[in-house]
């Protein structure tokens, strides 16, 4: 994670917010936050106030922003634990003002082209008017938006959002708010388009080694291992797993690894999906079960208790998170955030 923060730092002079939502992209929110702050991140980003409070309880003192708040904003807790909140509609701001008993720090969220949250430009003047009238209950300290096409790694694709962000910021400053922290870019924008950086960039997936723009080699931050729980030598023509979806074409060794779709192994996999065992890449055969996958190890007999590496940063025979995303027809984010709760986490 420190290497990835350093790589982002090479691309921008803006402050870095480490986004640790979804339990730190499946890697553990506190562990990711601590590593990122130690590496130079000056802000943390979370989904809701409760996640921010958990970071405060763990001793993290840097500024924290909660910007999605799907269950609403706990204004009392936000003020008590010094957690900034994003507000993206007039109704949301009204509710926050009504609930506030102490000043709440607010980042006004402008819809910069996603229609997935954020205040429409037509409602921006009313949002500013309401925020001005509520001074003393809310303190506007930031302005934010999102880039809908940053993963294209094309500044032209981001230009409309950048222009809208500038217009929104200028309106905030004309309304006598300021200074405000302006932020628009996430990992892809931070790595590819300086025009999107403004005062701060929000880096989430990039912390754990995922670049959605596919332009920058980052370092995988996790290794997922599991033990072989059963092994057998079977003849040619052996049906494997539910429905006999795979039939061996030769006599071979099979190893059953004790993880399945309940642990985050995608159930639908393209041919070629595999794990590392005994220094080699071996294919997953048959259907993925809830608790198990079957690996064809060919001439290699793998004993019970041997450790398989599902993914890791090493390369070579060890698959990457990106490999698993390709095999599952998805994006790496869904692989790391889908690792189930019974998989033990630890820091190496």
C-alpha cells in the first residue's frame, strides 16, 4: 500500500484521501487506513458516519469524509467525532440542518455528470442559499464531484466534468464560502489527468493495487491462500463436482481446496482459471461449490494441508486479482470486496 501511495504521489501535488469503504476494499479498513496515513495520505474517506467512527475508535486522527450515507446522516455523531459529511441535495441539507445540534462540517456534492448522486447544477444556487442561511449549524468546507469516465484515461472524456466542477466551485466562492477543499478525481483521474486533481484526490482501489484505467502498474496488497482439504488420484473419465461439468481426459491427481463462492470465489469462471500449488499454476475444474474448488494437479500429488495461493502480488504461477476478474468477466474491485467474512485476515 505504501508503494501505491508513493506511485500516486508521483502523479499529483494534491493531497491524497485514502478511501477505505467496503472494509478497505476487502483488506480491512483500519489496516488500510493506517498504512495509507503512514505513507502520506492526509485524509480518509468512508461510506457513512459509522465507518468513520470506527476509524476514530482505532485512533486515527486525520480528517475523515463520509459521502454516501445510504442510511442518512447521523448529525450528532458526525459533529462529535469530527467527521465531515457530503451533502448532494437540498432535501438532504435541510434534514441535516434540522438534526444538527452542533456545527457539522459539510462538503457540497455537485453532480458532475453521473446522475448517481450529487446536486444537479440547476439546484446548486438553492443549495448554496440554504447553506448560507444555516451557518452555525453547518460549515461548508469542501466541494466535490465524481468523474464518470475517468477509467478511459482520456482528458477529453473528463473535460465536461472538470468544467462543471470549476463552475460549481466558483459559485461557492462567490457565495462567500471559503476557503474550500475541492476534489473530483479518484484513482484513475489521479494517475492520468492532472486537470482533475484540484486540491485533493480520492484513492481507494489504487491503494490495494487496482488501476481502473489500466495505465499504471500498481502493487497487489493482498495474498489469498487456502489449504488443500482432500486429494485423490482418479482415472480418465472421472466426472468432477456437481453435474459432472468436467470429466477428466486422463488419469490425474485432484486436490480439493477449502474455499468456494461463500468465500468470494466467483462461481462462473472462464476456462483457464487456476491457483498456485507447489510452485505451479493448476486449473480449477468442475463447478465452484459453496465451500470448495477442485484443482487438477496432473502428475503432481498434493497432500492434504498443502497451501494453495488463490491470488497474490508475486506474479509467475501466482494469479493476480486482475486474472480472477478476467476469468469471472468482472472488474478487480468485485473480487477483493467479495472475499467472505469467514476468510481470516492478517497482516504479514
